[in-house]
């Protein structure tokens, strides 16, 4: 039996008169990896931000743990927000804190863990992403791939139910992409529920249970990776896939 992790009901987002999300409906199951692909400007980042309430929708519902996040009170949201992690393209590490401190800050402040407990757990997550030996380093001494692995450890330290990624590898030098994708693949193997916006088509094909192809603020096509890439149904999907395969 599958269980719903997040459900979107007719989600729209407007910036002034510009309707960027035009009624998104969809479900992410627990333990599932959903990748969102589509052309630049199609609304992928806006959709992620609407889902995790960084910038909530104009209308519609985002159901998480049985609650509509768009109507959750501030205190409910603080509690629910802890369970939704986010990894950004640009890492967003705190530059004047060490790697270890970056990972422990959230658990200490939000979850009220003791420093000792937080450090112990953080070291486990840093091991998991292969960054334990850099615990005392500062972010600016790390490569992009290393920074992103620390950012993933930091998100994991909050023990999220769902982890969102917005183009986690697009700011990286090509030689650093693989190490980050490997960490995300491992999390997928461990059945962490993830929603990944990515331009890495081969990775999306490999890691995902389901793909949404977005264009012009809508989900044009939803399918499993094999079907979506090898037998796209919609003209827009065909066109997009032909284009990215040519690159
Ligand atoms: N804060 C904002 N204010 C006004 N318009 C915005 C804002 N954020 C996004 N938009 C507009 O919404 C549309 C979708 O943007 P979004 O960033 O979601 O696209 P995207 O699919 O993530 O693109 P990319 O692949 O380039 O990251 C664009 O036309 C963008 O200009
Ligand atoms: Mg984007």
C-alpha cells in the first residue's frame, strides 16, 4: 500500500497579473522520488517553493500529513516546516560557521538537541555524505560538490519526511556533479521521499519513480521515467526531450 506524502490540489501562483502556476494537481507518494523537468521559466522552482511554503500558492491546497499547509497556523507551520527539507542550487551554507556547526545549528535551535547529541548525529550525516573529515573546515575552503554534500547533511540532520532539491548540481563544476548525484541516489535507495527539480536528464531517468514534465505553468505529462523519455505522449514533451538529447 502506498501512502501519500504530499498532494497538490489545483495550485496556482500569480505574480501580479502573471499566472506562473496554472492549476497544478498531483501526488507524491511516501518513499517515492519525483523529478520535475521542463524548460526554463516553466515554473519548476515556483512550484517547489509553493509546495514547501517558502512562497505559498495564490490558491489551491498543499496537503501534507493530512493538513492543508496553505491554511496552517504559524505554530503548526513551524512544526510541519521542520519535516520538509530543502537543498538549493547555491548551497546557502553559513560562511562564518564550520561544516559541523552548519549541520548542528538547526537541530540545536529548532529541535533543542544538546550540543553533544547534535554533534554526534551531525557526524553520522557527514559520514553518510563523505564529509566527516571536513567537520572543522569552513565552507569557503570547500569545492562546490563538497559544499552541496554538506548542505544535504544539514537538511538530513532535521530528519525531514520529504526533501526538496532545486537543481542541486547546476552550480557545480562538471567534475563535482557525480559525487552529489551519488549521495542523492543513495538517499533514493533508502526510500527517502524526494522532489527533485533537475536538468540532469540521465540522472532523472535513473533515480526517479515518477516524472512531471512542466511547461507554461502546467504539468503537461506525468509518467514513469521509461515511458516519459522513450515514449512521450504529448507534442511538447517530445519536443523538449528531442532538444535536451541534442545538447
Ligand atoms: N518572485 C517573482 N516575481 C515575479 N515573477 C517571478 C518570480 N519568481 C518567478 N517568476 C516568474 O515565474 C516564471 C517561472 O519561474 P521559475 O523560476 O519557477 O521557472 P523555472 O522553471 O524554475 O526556470 P529555470 O529552469 O530557469 O530555473 C518566470 O516567468 C519567472 O520570471
Ligand atoms: Mg528554477
